[in-house]
C-alpha cells in the first residue's frame, strides 16, 4: 500500500504483475480481462511487469491445455513483450 501511495504521490507509473490466468483468459476470450490488459499496456500510469516464469507458464498452458501452435504461441509471446510499458 505504501508503494502504491508513493507512486501516486510522485506521479510514477504503478507497477502491475498479472497472473498467468489473466493472460490466458485475455488471449482466449473477449471481455473484461482482455480490456484490462489492453488498457494497462496503453496507459502511461501503469507499468506492466512480467517474468520469464510467467511467460513460460503462459506458453505451456496454451500448448498443453488449448493446443495452440508454436507459431501462435510465438506471436503471443512477441505481442506481450512488445507491448507498451512492459518490462
């Protein structure tokens, strides 16, 4: 809570980490999770953080549970990593 308040007070972007399930839901379904991700990526007030383990989990879930092709998964990986405000 203190970090959030400091970010707001100092006009710094708020750092956000989304769970794998949010990404999977946003990728597979239109609606709220997708809208939230798109808005977060576009916002200058939010900095989306993602780790290599989360990316790896997204890729595994898409491949094993949802039978996405390697090409689809590579495109999704590229899109996430090249979205604005993602570190």
